[in-house]
C-alpha cells in the first residue's frame, strides 16, 4: 500500500469543514483535536484513525469538522481509491481487514468509535510503582502522620483504577 507521511506542528489545521475526504489518516505520533466552531468533539492520539467513511469507499464525502494538531504529529495517510484498489486485488484479505479496521473518528458522519483501551501500565509496572514509590517522610504532629497515611491510601486507590 502507498502511505504518505505528513508532519504537523502544534496549531496546524489539517482539515477544514467542507474539505473533500479522500484519505484515511493514521496517527503515528502526537495528538490532534477534532473541533467544530465552538466545541471540541474529541482528542485523538497515537494509533487512532480518522478520515472518510470505510463503509462507502466508492464515494468521498465532505468533512464536518476541523482537525487541528495539538502537538508535533506524524500522520500516515492512504488515499481511499488506493486502499480500494489494493483490497480488490486481495479479496480474502479484504474481508478480514475491513472487519478489523476501526476508524476512531469518521469526519464525514461525525461518529466516534469508542473502545475501552487497556491502561498503558500493565500489572508488573503497577506492582513496581507500589514497591518503589517514595514514602512520605514526616516528623512532628500526629495529624501529619494521619494525613500521610490517608494520602498513601488515596494513591493506592488511584493506582488500582488504572
């Protein structure tokens, strides 16, 4: 497949409302925001996919949103017609590919595909943090010691939520 890489600095607007959507974009690095005139619809990051409608590769649509870089970004894109041609050459692969590929934000329809991403910290990392985190050292009043115990248990609760 023919991917093209685009680099975007913070604040750069990549897509405007009304732009014709001819490609799918894969975020390799950085973060982008999807916005209307007044509202932030979503913030996308590494491994998110946005752009046109995969369900309808035969026609391009128009974007309903602005797409703006929040940080330095590396974005890979593939033109929809190239993707369609490639998939037509490999029909067995095409079906599996289309089932597994999920566009995070469809700029044509305004739909967001939400997944519950697993925390970036795996169980081993959390165990390491719990063992190695610096213990608060306090001398003095009993209240300070009780406060440290409360903060420590709050920190443990926070880590369990991850």
